[in-house]
C-alpha cells in the first residue's frame, strides 16, 4: 500500500507563505535540495491544488543550464517523470505532461489510489493537504524547517486541525535548515 505524504517547506512559525503571499525565503540550498531529491525518487504521483501546481509547473520546461546546480536539473527530471493530479475548479487544461485535473477532492478515490499505486503519493499545498488530513488519509508529514520567522501568512496546518504525530526521523543541515519526518498517529 502506498503512503500519502504531506511534504512542505515551512518557516519556524510554521507558515508556507508570508503575509505578502511570497515564499522566496523557502528556497532550499544545494545540500537540502539533494536530500529532497532522494525523497522525491520514491514518489510516483503528486497531488496538487491549483496554486501549488502553477508554482511547480516551472519544472516542466526547466532546461538544464550550466549556471544551475545539478540538483535542480535532477529534480526537474524526477518531477517530469511522475504523474500529477491537480484539484481545481478553475483550471481548464494542464500545462505539463502526465497531468490530469480533478474538479474536487474525493477522499474515496485517493484511498483507492493508495491501495493500488506501487509508489508513494505526495500531497502538496496546505489547503489540499488539510482535506486529506481531515479525511484521515495522510500517513506521514515531512517538514523542512527554514531558519526564519515570518510572523504571519498561510499556515501549513489549519488552526482547527488536530493531528497527532510521532517523530520518525530528523536531520540538521549546515545552513540551519532542518528536516522532520513524522508518522500520523491514527
């Protein structure tokens, strides 16, 4: 059975965007990016909300460049090879290969996907992930903590969300960034 994993980069105060709606402070350095690529290789399907998809679709047309790191080029290859499902009521057509659009979140279809997919599934975007957390579908939460406090913005978790977590793994990076991997306690 595939795991559904909510993975996100957050500030120390657990925001995925600051009050201006930006997240330029969340760019991982090369060491962290290489670590992210290790995790991404285990993912067969990405589940996105529209806004997260529109951010990530950059990787569809990413062209290897000598000015960029090898980890960025590697991530682009990993991303293009995966299946993408975008949950959107407004997006009319995908801007990337291996991508389909679903009009609304359907917990039963995600449960079937977990039962049939040979590789793990990643869910990204705080709003979409909150639906999956509320439905009891998320198996693990992976947080990449950036050494910054942004004070306000879009939280990684809804304020009314209650999810018990068990720490499975942690890693510190030279930059002060941290990775925390949790199992969702069911």
